[in-house]
C-alpha cells in the first residue's frame, strides 16, 4: 500500500461535517484532499476549505471542495498537511514543496494541525533535509550569506527555467545544516535576519502526527 495515502486517509477520519478545513500541500496532503472530496460526497458533508498553495487550491476546486479565503472564514478547525521531516516531539521541517509560508499561516490559525507522513519522514534529529527558507528577492545574495554564517550550506532553489518562485513571489534558499540541535533557537536566528520572510521549522505547532506504513497500518502521535 501507499504509506502516504494510508496516513492521509487516517487523518481524514478525524474530520467531520460542518468543519472548516485547511488543505496542505505536497504528495501526502494530495491524498488527504482526495479523501476529503470522497467523504464530502459520500457523507454529504458541508465543509469549507482554505488552501496552503495555488496547487492545492486548484486540486481541491477540481474535486468540488469549496475553497474560501481568510476574508470569508472564521476559525479553521483542522488543517492536514505533510512534512519533510518530523521528530517524536512533533517538531517539523516543511517547505520541500515551497509552500512553507502559507502553510505556517494556515497552521497557526487552525485549532489543530495534523501532520501526515510516511515512516521515512521520521527522524531523531531534524536537519538532514535542507531547511527551506523563504527570502525576498531584494538583496537575496546578502541574505544568503547571512544564512551561511549560521553554520549551514545555503543554495537558492532553482527550476529548469530559472530561480524557483513561491506563490508569494519570493525565493527559497535551502539550508543544509546536517543536524539542527536546537530547532527553536535556529528558528529564531533565521527569522531575525532581515530579508528572511520565514523558515520551514514548525515548532510547537502540530498537535497530531499520523505516520503511515506500507503494510497499511498507521501510528498516531499526539501532543
Ligand atoms: C510543502 C511541504 C510538504 O508538506 C512537504 O514538502 C512534504 O511533501 P510530500 O508529502 O510531497 O513529501 O511542506 O511546502
């Protein structure tokens, strides 16, 4: 079985009719969006959704999920999103798909963030996955050098046609730290650099982590 799908479908079992739901971004959150649309039709759920990226917004809309903006919704009950790395304390690295800023805005405005991941995402210490940092275009070269001073190896994210741009029109700098011993301190140091918009460390935000396995089983870690 697809471990990502297993995790996503288990997470959707925590949702209910009438909820306002945050739609995450990435290949695991993809399965949650699919399942939400299926449940909506099967159980006649009346839900409202807000998306963490243009990609997820288009995916949700294509399946008939009603997508709203912050101007039109109140509290977000639950957001289901993926992660690039997660530890047992539910500290995360996110942003591999470039959506970290919208993901963090939606997550921190949700009553509950449920992270969905296959078991390969579980780590003892965060940092093997290069930490995505969203930076503004103006002066990005200097911002990158300041990130390097924090002890990482920073690279501006590229795609075939040129630099990768986020949905917010910013660059992503991927910062290879190897190991992040103190995620909270690292988060603060990075965001204190002028030119940085935000970084992909999510500390004390996720309330539940659903890990999926290829044998079809899942493990739920709650905080
Ligand atoms: C996008 C993200 C994703 O949630 C993260 O990259 C995990 O993606 P996937 O489920 O495809 O492995 O943070 O910005």
